[in-house]
C-alpha cells in the first residue's frame, strides 16, 4: 500500500499546483497529481524534474513528521492484517495469506483495507498484491484507481522497464547493452551477471526473475534481540532517539558476530503506564546503524506525538523499555577494499558514538560543501551519522560576487572587530593583540551590497597579508571586521 504524495500532505504544499518533495540525496520522494501529470516521477533527480516542469514547487522532505502522520494509517491496516511492515512513511507491506483465508477473498480484504485507510487518510493510495515485496511494490506503482492483483510474478515482471529496479546507473548500463526490460535481464545467465556486475547484478537478476531476497539458512541463535530499561522514563524525543541509536549499534554488533544483518527489525517500546507498542520496519538493503537509527527515531516520534495529542494509544508517561528484535537475517556482506581496515573503522565509529554520549549529538558535526558567496555560507553542518539535509546552495553554481579562492582555513561564528590603519583606502598596518603588524600585501576591495531588505549595510571585502598571517576582512560603516583567517 503506497501513498505517492504522502510527503506532500503538509500545510505548505500549494493546492492545485505541481509540487514535489525532495530527499537528502536530491531525488524526488513524492509528487502530487499535478506534477505526475507533467511527467515527474518518484526517484527522478531534482534538476531533471524541474527541467520537465519549470513551474514545480520543491519542498524538503521531513521523514520524522511524515512518520508521525503515517502512524494512524499503519494502525488502521494493522487492525485487519497483523505484522505490518513499514518500508518508509507512506508505504507499507503486509503478508495477506492468513487474512485472505479469514475474509475469504483478496478483493474483500482489499475493500476492507481501503475503507480503513480512507477513514484516516483519505484517497490517493495505490495497492498492489503479489507473491513478493518487489512485485507488490511494482504493482502498487502501476495501480491507477483500482488495486492491481498479480497472478504470476515472473510474467508480470518481464514487461517492466529496467528502471523499476530503482538503480539509475545500473539501469543506464543495461540500456547501453541493449537490455531494456526485466524479461531480457532475466534471460541472461546468472553467472555472467555476477561476473560482470557483482552483488548488484545478482540482486537485479533475482528481482527480474521474481525471486525476492530470502534469508540464508545458517545456525543463528533464536533470540538476538537487545533491549534497554530506563528509570526515570524517557519522555524527550532527542534523548529517546539517541538511546535508540546506541541500541541499534548493539543490535548490529551482535548480529554481525554471526556474520548476518537484518532486513526487518521489530521496534518495541513500553510506556510508564504499562502499555506496549511495537512496529516492524523493513528495508530493501540490510540495515546499517544510520538507517536503523532513523527508523527508530521516526517511530518514537510518532508514538510520543500520539500520546501528547491523545490521538492514539501512544507511549504516554515516557519510555521505560525499548527493545529491538531482528528478522530476515542474511549473511550478505560487502567486499572490503584492498587497504581498508575494518577494525580501525569500527573503533573510529565507536569513539564518535562515545563522544556524542559525552558532549551531546549537536556537538559532533560533519562539514559538507555547499554554494554561497561568503566563506561561512559555503559549509553545511549536520550531525555526525545523520543523513545530511539538502544544501542551501548548489556548490557548482557560479556565485558571482563570491570571495575569490583560496578560502580561509578558519571562519569565526560571527564577525570579530579588527583594528586596521588605512591611508587613502589602502591598509597600512593591522593591530594584533598589543602590537602593530605592517601590511605586506593586500587585494580588494570586492563590493558586497548586502541584504538591504534585512537591514544589512553594504561592505567592502579585503584580503590582507602580514608577517603574522593573512586575513579576510570586511569594512562596513567605517569599521573593520575579521571574517576569515588564511592558513
């Protein structure tokens, strides 16, 4: 069951206009009917979508808010079909064999599901029924108006384009080789696919043949679940999410000792009032710590928000117990690079997790380049191990008026007063502490108009070199300010 526009069901989505939600990887994660009619599809790059439909409105996806809003839909389906698996906010999978036997027919079950979800989320859903998760997802994407029931997965998949695999670069390579449909892909020898494309080719070949991934039979302990109890209860989302990430690290470390990783994880939380809530999250690839930590955060946000708004059972009074139970374990791994040190990488990750625990998640940050005219605007900061948000500016754009290269090695949080002696618009010397340093060389000025609509005055920027160092400064309203230090 899939709502293609789930990420756009928010107050700032313009009604009657084409709109799209953009994920952290700059790809489209949701489109409304107007954008879909213009040819924009989920998975498309943002630039490609805006080229197809220049009038489209692009909104940044907010997975936590989307998960909170999707929780009533999941509960509605769960009332008819147990063991619902959430793929992402707006999409879920459910094994219907038992429910079909109970209700007597697929169409009766689908009718009940439609009534339940439309009562809480309205229309706009797509439903597909098939033997495997991949086929069911493709069927849901193709379902228009009525649910699509697949009788034979292999026959259904043969006519689909290779783009349905969801791997753009791999699909482009297949087309270059003359392979345009999953049927043509399925007819190729599996050994040749593995030899040429490795693990990605093996996965694509299995999906094309209707063979969804299955756990490998191996001697794995019955219970690899991990849990943590809290006294006093956790009622703050940030605290609960941080503990959930640490618990995800414990779970994946434990399963890793047995050479396996989970594709499904059951998140279970117990409230101070004794109520227990659980939800199953599924991922196409094996869970890693960042991905599983995001899912836990989204789920806890949904439950805590329910309790706060009293719109559902939620976990009122805070969380006293959090438990993660893995399922669909597989021994699929990855090939290490020739010089890669897995032990050192694990130690580094563990050290950063411990640092977060000591100083807080907002004090361990990662810098990424983004577009901007000033040095401080060219860096985007985000929490370590969190998916980075979309950059505010394109680093590949020309940015006329930007400070010329090289960029300063140190940029203060705010402008710092700098005492400079000027002679006819030329800097003569700079006061550094208790001494004056003569200016050896300088460049500028570069005029900056400033954001006049916000009351920011115009300024002139200079690069000044002294025997004690090089500086980037800004002169505005008769005062000089230090904005960067060169290494």
